[in-house]
C-alpha cells in the first residue's frame, strides 16, 4: 500500500498525526479507522487491517487521538467526547480531499466512538465495530482500583498495558454521560459487529447489546480464538477481508464500479510489490484485487497463492468454464465439474511424446471429475472439450512475451 502522512487540527486545536493508506490501483471506497483506548494508529491491528483493506481497493485513514502516538496535546485532557469530535473532524478532512469516508471502523473503545460519531458523518453507509464496549464507561474497569482516587484527587496516574497514563475526573464524568445504545438505535446505517467470544477485556455480552439495539441491516461475525487486540496477523487480515466483502453491498454504484473498464476494452493485470514480506504482491484486475505470495518454506509468508498456483488456477477455471458451456449448449446432464491440477518438473527423456529429449520439462497434471448421469460417450466428449479451453491452447502453443521498460 502507499501511505501518505499528514496532520490535521483536532477538537482541542492540537495537531493530530494521521496516515492515509491507499491501494496502488483505483480507490473503491475510503474507510475511517479508530484505534483502541490508549493505542495508536500504528498498532499491529490498525496497520494490518489497513494493509489488508487496501488490497481490496479501500483507502484507510488512521490517526492518533490527542496525546497518543505522534499527535500533540496531553492525553489527560481528552475525553470520550473529544475523541468523537476528532473522528468527525477527520472525516471532514477526508471530505475536503474529495474522499469522504463511506466506511467507519472502530476497534475497542474506538468502536464505541465510531458509533457515537456516525451521525455526524453523513457519507458513511457502513459501520463496523471490533470488540467494542456497549457503554463507554466500560473502559473504567481497566483502572477500577483507582476510581476512588481519581474522584477524590481530580487526576491520578494509572498503569495501562505497562505504560503510565494520567486520568482526570472529567474523563469519568464524560463517559458516564453517554447513552451509546440510544445512538445505535438511531444509527440508520448498515452495521457489522465483530467480536471474539473468548475476549476477556470486552465480553461478548457487549456485542450482543449492540447487535440487539441496532436496526437492520445488521450483521455479526465471530472472531473465533482472537484476542482483544488482534495481535495475530491472521485474525486482523481475516477481519479486514470480512469487512471488505460485507461493505461492498453498501457502497454506492460509482464506488463499486471504480476501476472497471468498458466491456470492449481489454482488462489489464497490474502486479505491484506491497513490501510487506519478501515476495508479497498486490494483483489488480479491474475491480478485483488479490494477494500473491510464496510459501514460508522458500521465504514467503504464504499470504496468497504463488505464481504457479495462479497459473494452474487459470487453467483449471478455463477448463471448467469451457466444459460447462459445452454441456449447457448440448443439454448434457452434467451436474458439476471439478478440476485438480499439479505442476512439476520432469526429465525430458521420460516423456515419450515430447519433442525435447534433453534437460527438464514442465508437466501439468490435470484430473477432472464430472458429476452427473452421463454415458461413456458424453463423458469422453467432455474430456475432449477440456483440451480445447483457451488457456490450454495458449499454454500449448507458441507464446511471445514482449517486455518493455516504463519510465
């Protein structure tokens, strides 16, 4: 992904550090991401979710709330209300750039803040909460043993996740005043609630209350076995992939069609390094995006199919499509076709029908399973048709690849 760093003025007048992560291809939509309490825009979860979303063509703005990360100001002077106001200002900044957020995502207390801020961001059509409390005051359990001291002294230093933070009485008073579920009831936007059943920081009952209070359209996704902070990369990527798929239903037609070409125009394939790992690539095919990688055994991270996997996938898909077209045209009772492929290197001398007799050759094994009440003649004809699929013909014909350097 491409990351643009900048600052914008927050509700208290302090400059807030922000990062706008963009896909290398066309932008389908823009998301605003709110991080968890006392976290920053650069936490593993925030960065990994943003990275995974850009692979789906979704730009992501993440920023540090006042007094956190690289933002100015004192954390002690912030409140839940100021966080909500900062989110609205972040959306305003995106709107000024021509990329008002249509997707709002909040993690933990950031999820509660996103729910509270949603009414102030009219362009947003899809709202996502990840391990969010149903009441902002829930966060006070993290320093429950110091609540009396904060009330008595007005300001106390507490230890959160191994770091010192100063909490003021004003923060306690502010979170106590918010009726978040009332906001959820009048959200009037599509809502996706994501929660791990075993989350020991924000219990699953919080997700239940949010989901029940919300009006349709609403959805729930269980983040099985994930911890509260989504510290495992696989959990963050899974969450992002689900968000991208779910949100696509609620994007405007112009956003859904971004990057598409006219039917008569050839669709180019653009492959670009993500720099996330040694081999990972982002593959853009019109409106479609996927990740290519290599297995861990050869230095990759196995975040996507490898080059030969994609090649075999092309042949397999083309084979099945060609057989389906023929079966439908001839009204054959073919219920389903499945193609299993494997690529390997073989010695040329072991191939009797090959012209080359020295060195190594590429061999693709293609096993085709055909389901349906077909007789032997019909099955034989379908197997013959398999060899006539366009990709098969391309791979077995002379291929000319023209390589040019682009300035």
